[in-house]
C-alpha cells in the first residue's frame, strides 16, 4: 500500500486516517489463504450452504474491470451440532456482497440494453456503485440465520483502488460514514429453498459533489425481500420479490431550489421469476413499480407552453426475457422491456406527445464469458 502514501495531495493527517484501514485490508488479505474448507467453494455456496445452481440459473456476471469489487475473508466455527460462519467484507456498492437475486446489485434483469430507460427516480443504494467503499462484518448461523453490518464511505483515498476511473465530482458524494444492514432467514427441504429478509441503509449526500460542505440530503432506506427456488434435476423455478421504502430529507437541495419540497419518499416494488429447462432454455419475466412524492424540481414534465403535466416519478414497467445457453460460455438472449406508465403519466410523458410504450426496447444479445 506504499503507493497510497505517495499520492499527490495526500498529507500526513490524511495518511494517519487511512492507516488503520490499510492495516485491516492487509489483515484480510493475510487471513484469506488460511480460511479452512472454503477455498474451493464459490461465494454463494460458501455463505449459504446452497448448491451453486441456486445462484447460477442465470449468472449475474461481472460488469467490468472498473465495476464491482468484493473482497472477503471467512472462517467456520463448529461447536457440537452447530456451525457459525463469520467473515469480513469490503466492496464498492451497497448490496453487492449479497448472495440473493432480490436486492439492487443483483436483481433481475441481470443485463439490459444501454438504450433502455429506467424509472425517473431510484433509491439511494442504486446510485452509489463505484462511488463508495465499505468495511463490514457478517455471520451465518447454522446456515439459516444471517446478519451483517457494513459502513460505507466515499470511495476516494484508501478506497480509491476499488473505484478506478470514478470522477468524484460527478457522482453522489457521501458525508462521513453511512451504515448498511442486512438480515435474512433461509431454509431448504429437498429441492426447495426459501429465503425471507430485510435490509436498509442511511446516507447523507452533498447536494453538489464538487462543493463538499454545508447541509446534506439525508436518505433512509428500508427494504424487505423474499425468494423461493425449486432446484429440480431438469427444471428450476425461481420467484423473487422486493419492496423498498425510502425517506428523503432534502436539507441541502431545498434551500438551493433543486428540490421543490423539504421531505419526500420513494416506494419500489420488484417482482420477478425465472423458469429453466435443463441447462439450455430459461424464460424470465419481471414487474416493476415505482411511486413517490410529487417534486416538480426533480420530476417535473411540462408542455411546450410551460404547463406542468406531472411532478411525480410514478412508473410501471415489465421485462420479458428468453435465454438460450449455446455452450458453457456463450449465451444468446432476447429481452423486451416495456412501460405502461412513465413519470406519473400514461400519455404525453414528455410534453411532446410520447407515450410510455415509446420507451419500450427490444434487445438481442450474444454474451461471451471467458
């Protein structure tokens, strides 16, 4: 880590703040090779005890060299008939460390067209990938009860190695440390696997990433999720559901006029399912609902005469997808993403006559994994 202390602009005071985290990172790297009985197992199987197929019905995949980073060290403890898996984790995106396909980092669809628009509003956890770094601890008891607490910090200085290429004056800039928590219960019987859980985060964000002083906008996320899987020998069924409620306090933006209200909220519902036939065909569908408080400064849509048509982020959409595995590392995909409501409107969504379905996209993709 010598390069950290030699970077331009890194003064002695900053080095002293970074030093404890440097030691922790080196400790994690040192402990990892001595983790017993875990070195040959994928992350999902190691953390849950489930079969790899429970995650890899459709592999979420790696999203780029400068994309997701997740570093962890684990250890198993045994006492009688009980087992405790405990570990430390560092990552650069809230929920990236999770093993279920129900929460923001891994929710379906796992891939999407770069031309496909998303809802006009999103919870804060969705905006932080490649802008933060974390240190956290987790534990799984008897492969049924899981708990985790992580602390996120803006991804510069010590966490810069996780966020190569990020311009921090153009992404959400965290004020101090932001807590994230996760808990779930899981069990299995034969080919059936169930999970029910909850997660949440609190974050303070500067209204202007280039001006890191003054009041911040504060966000409070609370989520609930569940997943069911039937992992048969020739057929696999997965059903996922998640609900997130976010409270928003615009203490930084409201005085500046970049938020029309001092407080607001966002509610999202995400339900999806996949049905796989053998190792070749997978059919998937998803339903997405986003509702929130009116905020003309953020979501306002006006006609050419300046008349306000909508100030709500309310959006309803769906995704249909068919996947065909051609070889072990080649996947063909056809995906259709559609909307029935966009920006609180079912007609004239931009003031120029566009309808929600004008945002629909058809994406045909051939995916290679090496």
